[in-house]
C-alpha cells in the first residue's frame, strides 16, 4: 500500500519521494517500537508501561471523563493565551514608541526571558489560590515573552523605504502604524503563536498538576499517584493531542490571516 | 515629519546601558520598600481595600496581599539567614536543598548535551540513521517534554517495587530514590534541541571549503575539527542557552511531584500554605541558578567563539540590530 503511494509520488516530484522515504523509515521505526512495546515488556513493568492496545482502549473507555478535563484545560490555555498575547502586544507597541517604557521594561524582560517561569507556579498558587486564575496567569506568562520579543522585532523590521514613502505621502502616526508597522509585524506575531499556542496548553497542564481538582494535568497526576498506568498514558496521549491541535490552529491561522511572507506586505496607499 | 520621528524612536534600546539598569534597580528597590511598609501592618491592606471600595464602589479584594501569602522582604531575608527551631530555614538548610537540585540539573545538562553531540556526530557519518531518526527528533524538539515528568516518575515507582531492583544495591541507588529520575528528566528535555541544532550545524558547512579540503586530501578527522565543529558551535551554544534554564526547570518540576529534598520540594510545601517565606527564598535561589547557568554558558561562548561575537557586532553595524536578533531567535 505504502509502496503504491510512494510510486505515485515518484512520478510527481523527486522531493516528495525523498520526504516519503524519510518519513517512511521513521514510521517503520515507530511501528517497530510499538510492536516491541506490545509484546516485549516484562510482566513486572506492565503497570507502568501498559500495552499500546490497552492504552487505546482506555482512551475510548474514559473518554467522557477526559472530555470534561480537556474542556477545563483548553479554557485555561485559551484565556492565558489571549491575555498573555494582548499584554505582550501592547507592551511591544509601548517599547517601540516610548523610550521610557523601553528603558524600564527592557532590562526586566531580558532577565525574565531566561527564567524557568513555570517554576513560579507555587507562588501563583499561594497568591491566587487553586482556582482557574493561577493556571490562566501561568499560561499567560508562558505566552508573554516569545510574543513580546517577536512583536518588537516585527514592529521594528519595517523597511526604511516604506517609512520614507509614508512620510512623502504625509501620513500621520496612526496611518503609519496601521498600514505599515502592523502588517509588517503580523507575520512575526504568527511565528510566535506557533510556539506560544502549545506552550499555553503546557502551562495550563503543569499548573493543574498539583493544585487543581479538574483539568488534564490534575487527572494525569492523580493517575500517577494512584498507580493507574493505562489511565495515565491515556490522559498523556490526549494532552499531547491537545497541544498538537493548538499548534495546528496557529499554523492554520497563519495561512489564513497572513498569507504574505516576511518580505513585507505591499503598501496600499490609503485614502 | 511624524513618520521620520517614529522611525528614529523605533531604534532598539542598547541593553547594556548602565543608566537603564540603574533605573530598573531603583524601581525594584522602591517596590521592595513599598512592599515592606505596606505589609508591616495587615490593617494597611484592608484600609486601602475599603478606601478603594468606598470611592469607586468596586471591591478590589486585596486580601491576596496579606503577610501570610506575600511575606515581607524582611521575613524572606530572615527565613534565609536565621535557622528556626524546627530546622526548616537558614543558610545551611537552603544550601543542602540547593545542592541536591543543582547536582541533578548540572549532571543532566552535561549528560543530555554530551549525548546529543555524540548522536549528532553519528548522524553525520551514518546517513541512514539520520534519515530514520531526524524526523522524530524534529517533532520531539518542539514538544515541551517537561510535561512527560509524571510518566517517568510512574515508571520509577514501578521500578523501585521490582524485586530485582530492591535486591541489587546499585540498581536501588539508581531507582530507589528520585535523584536519578530528576537527572533523566533534564537529559530528555535538553537532548532534542541540542541534537537538532548540532546536527544542522555540522552539516551547514561551506561547500567550497569542503571541496577545497577534499582536493588537498584532508582527513575526515581534520575536516571535522577544523571546519564542521567551528560551524556548528554558534548553533550549539544557542541550544545550550535554552537548555540552561530548562535544566533547572526540569529538576524543580520533578521535585514538586515527588521528592523530599530540593528547591522544588520547598516550593511545593510553600504552595500548600506552610512555609511561604521559605518558598520565596527557594524561588529566588532557583531564579539565580537559572540566570547563573545562562550567564556561564554565555561567558563560555564569548571565550570559545570570540570571532562569532565580532561577526555579530559587524553584522549589527551593517544590517541593524533587529535583523541579527531575528537570526538568533530562529537559531534558538
């Protein structure tokens, strides 16, 4: 079956064949690992490494419970993503237009960027409690810095020629921002979304680990402590799927909203 | 006029300016003083709260800022310097826990990166291996692998229960406690980004240079050390910098879940409501560790790759700051 497909692709393009071969080898390798896992794990380890078929069946069995938890985690991740992105975009605009904001915030941002922010969760819990807020703030924090850095780069990546053109057209500050800076910055923003979308999911999940009753993270850690191997693996798979879904949404958004590339958009002379 | 102005203002700020740092330091000092003063008496907070409620009609619920949840800077300092009767505090206490975390983070950092460099070199010479494993590495690189910590801990619990592990002192040393698993978490987090970056770096050599050396019948060993390694180093260091704070995070996060020592353990205790001041000290130490590791990597990079830094400076002069940071961001 795969060979037929490969043969078909061979006719169309050489690059595609190479890709098929590359991923074909990886796929075979993954299948081999799965087979070994299914049949080669000793009895004593089967509670920690349940058979892949058992994991699949478990996902199906506990799907209704998982679904509630997925919704909670997705909500936290989404809220965190929205707030973190909004804050980052606003501060990036402040950076670009005000020297004072840049001067006071930049050194702090440099320090915070290289910190393991997720490690701050116990502080957030002691401050905001074990409700949804602490997870939303953690998710927002994980989104904030990649977006800030990319947005500042995007807003300052405008070609001088474009600005000069706007100047000769006697455009005001507002027009320059909406018609030049923002279109230049949007591709950068979507590049950061590819990182922050799944990072927000991760932030929400880790925030739930020890400090929540609902949510995928809480489910995962409960399963871990209660020695429920299949449930642990099942919820882990669902969590991975959720973060991949978030990434795919970011990619689709990029394709739909910023079809132009980083070379910069065409400048349309406005009225 | 206005467009020209905005272009001027848009020039990025030089990060190293001492005046900027002075402003930041002053702001932080003022903030700490304010924090200390306002929490010196719990009534202050409720007084401010009711004042806001009375004037605006909106209740800001400032109860978060009670001394039990946000300890005063002075009580954080006391937790660090003075050992209380129960022994949970003081410099020795924190030194002990910091050592436990730092040891796992450093060992994991070195092992993870070392393994990644070895495998990347193997990829260079065994192409079939690269074809099979590189797509998997690429996929795993972009997943925040710290999320699989519960799985690894679950596996450790089972391993520790196995009779074979209980009887063998060496295996028990490895899997009977959390120490090894913390390190393995770090190895896994660090491994894939470095693998991808180093593998790419080793291959991104100048083709003319390679052909030239081949025509001189240079040995593969010579080409590896003289051409490939210098090309790969900037990308490798970009990965090491990310790994520096990731390794601290990996350790702390696995200590939250299951450990009775380490900075993450102190933090978890604080998050549950006991020992909030100790939690703050642990968080400050964690922050300093991550920064110190990052700065050490940065320093080593400047020593090992002085030409790399000068190339960056030249490019900055030529193309402007923002384009270089974009390249660096892509590399990391």
